[in-house]
C-alpha cells in the first residue's frame, strides 16, 4: 500500500461529504470495471453484507458473527492489487463468547488473488469466495483472524472453530453500506510537528516529541504518507529503567488514510494521528521505540488505555536531521 494527498475535513458539510465519499467508492468500482474486465467473473468487487436475525443465531448457537460486511477493492490501478476489508459484529455466542468479544466490531485487512482467495499477512488465515448465480457471495474459511491490533493474532476468528470449515452467504449491497470500511481517515498536512515538556511528569514519561510528515502519494485507494517520529527521553523514570535515560531516538513511520494510524514495524504498536486545527492530535495504546542492543520503551504511559499528546506546528528547522 502507498500514499495520498492528506485532506483536512474541518467545517465540511456532513451531507455533502457523504455524497463525495459515496462518489469516491463508485469511482473505485468504475475504475475496476474499466481496468480489469478479465477478472470481473472470478474476483468480486464492491460491498457485500449480511445481518443475521436473532432467530438465525438461536438456530445456530455455534455462530459468533451477528453481522458481516466485506469491501473488495483494488489498491491501485494495477489489476493485481486486489484486497478486501472485513467488518464483523460479534455475537455473544459461539466464537464471540469464547473469545470474550461479544458485541464488539472487529475488522481485518486482507490481500486477494484473482481467484477470489484472500489472506491475512502475519499468518492470519484465509478465506475463499465464490459468486453464486443470483449474485450472492459464498465465503468459506477454516481460519481468518478478526481484529486488527498492534500485534499479530487478532481478537477472534471468522471460522467458528479453527480448522473446521465455516461458510457465510452474503448479498451484494450499495457502497454506502460499507462506508465504515472504505472511508478515508484524513491525515495532517505535511510538515514538522512537536511538543516539548518541562518535565517527564507533564510529558507522561517523555520530554519531547517530533513528527515529520512528508506529502502523501496519489493514485491509491488508501494513500499513505511516510515520515519520521522522534522522542526525547528524560534521564530518569521509565526511560532509565529501560536503559534509555537521556536518549533521543527516532524511527521511520508510514501513516495510512485507511485507519489514520502510523506504524514502524510488525508488533511494534501504532500511533493514531488526526488533524487538530493546524496541529496534530496523537494517541497510542502501545508504540515501541528502540535503542542500542535491543533496549526498548513503550511510549504509552502505563496504567491507562490510551496516552494522548497534542503536537503543534513547528518551523522546519525543528525537524532538521529527521529527513
């Protein structure tokens, strides 16, 4: 996945914005139809959905999925860049109850091949699809991880029991039914952002943060922006305990409009960023930074689910050396 021009949605009329987003989704489908007619018969595109009634769930107590939505799309104009986004609302039964996620909405991103098989990276499983004569979609899986976290594994499984075949039948739906899946999350404008703290107490264990964002690339369904994230650590506290007291550490990040998250590597956590006026609202539940000899520190403050910082725009010189 690559990148796109970041957008600021401040003061946008919601109705007009929704119309524009639906138009974007329709344009994706139109592009797919124009660029990849040979794949149209084998690889589904667009939105497919199913809401299961209380009666259905009562008759199938092993099913832990109460509702399922899939958005199939191309990452770019390349017909081989097929992908799918999955959203499952879990029921308090079956695998939903087993995994303690009843009532939660879990998502997943998957890469797909031309035959309609989709897989999750990091050994997250697969599912296969088949278009039925009436236009419905038949989905089969033995294991498909649900729930995108900051580590591999997921929170539950699309299969009722790992290793046993589970089938779902979904109907084609209007793009707006899958809006939560294809809607882009705006990224801050390119530039240098940061915050300095007088002590580690005010900085929640940090003395300073810098975020350098580069322009995002156009031409992709979910554009990304590359950047660099830097923290200045105090001499004491958690930083000293981790062997990183007084260190100034930076890591490259890539930030996606698919979920508004910046990541540095697998299993290293994520930073959620969003425009906040002319600055950046940054939050994280877990994000590891590394020093020498594998020393590392989670910049999220212990004892709280989410750690938040507000970064203000800074002159480019404040991010010198981070390019």
